C-alpha cells in the first residue's frame, strides 16, 4: 500500500474557568520494517501496515491553581501486528486484531505549602480478537497489566532540605497472546533527598527499589523475562551560574 488516510479530530470544551473537557479520535498506521521481513512470508497479509484507531474523552479539574485532577477514558483498536510464535521463538505470527479499553486518573500539585503529590491510577482491559485462525480468540493482550498505581510525595522540610518518597504498583500480566506465561505483580518503593549546598549548588540523591524487592520489569518472550534492578542509588550535583 502506497497511500493511507489518517484522520485526527479533537475538541476542547470549558464549561467553567477551572474545568476543561476534551474528546479526540485518531487513526494511525505503522509500516512493517527491519527484521520483521526476515521471519514473515512476503504476502499481503504479512506485509500490510499495522493500523490503530483511538477514541478518547477526558476531563481536567483544577481544585486550586496549584492542584488538579485529570481523568480519561479510551478505546484503542489495533489490527494486524506481529508477535513471537510461542512454539518457535525464531518465527513471528500475524495477530489479526486486538482491542484495549481503559481509563486513567491523575492528581498533581500541592496539598499544602510543604507537601507536593503526584498520584496516578490506570485500568486496562485488553483482548485478542483473532490470531492465525482464531486459536487464541478472547485471550488477554500481551504485557497489559490490568491495574497500575503510582504515588510520589515531595516534602519540603526547610528552604535547603527536602525529601521524596513514593511507590509503584504494577499488576500481573501475560507475556504473549497465548497466555501461557504470566509475570507476577509487584510493588517498588523509591526515595530521594534534595539539599541546597549554596545558592548555586545543590545535591540530589535518588534511591530506586528502596526495599530491594525482587520483581520482573520487562518481558521479551515467554522464555526471555528481565528482572528489575536491585536497590541502587544515583548521586547528582547541580550547579547554577
């Protein structure tokens, strides 16, 4: 296919000064490329581009100038993409379609003069419609955690010293469309310290996985699953001139 029409429509409505609502619709596509052609038959089914249709509505509500809540509902329709064949890791299969629906909630801003928060929650429901003849119809889409939750707090102790602490939760998910291997859920705690050494120099220390949780951060196939990093720290010195 040499040409493809990709419409994008959107609208924003402000029923009040501190409330904004929006709606959007888009169609996009991604041509096949690179190593995909090494494992696919060069026919129309295998080489046609991946297509996406996304419908979304959302709302932003500013409680105060420095605190806001956002919410969004979305529906993503995806057709004709590739996945690793669970029976032959060196081959790809064509997945004829999937649909992912869900919503997101976010709270960002200052709860008090010394406490800043960033919180988010998302729910995803993904379903495979057809895989090479329909053997996996109705299965969960790959790497789609049903629930994800994050919370980060910045606490200002003084003009020079502040610290942050937060947690990330990710639900379990299936690695591939065959739903034979599931990655377990996890909670990871992170922290940070900020200290102003002078008006022009500051020190920041970020600690990831503070409780040294064992978890799996990513998955490439049913037999190739990556572990998350153990407790680790990063020191940053920032100068302003």
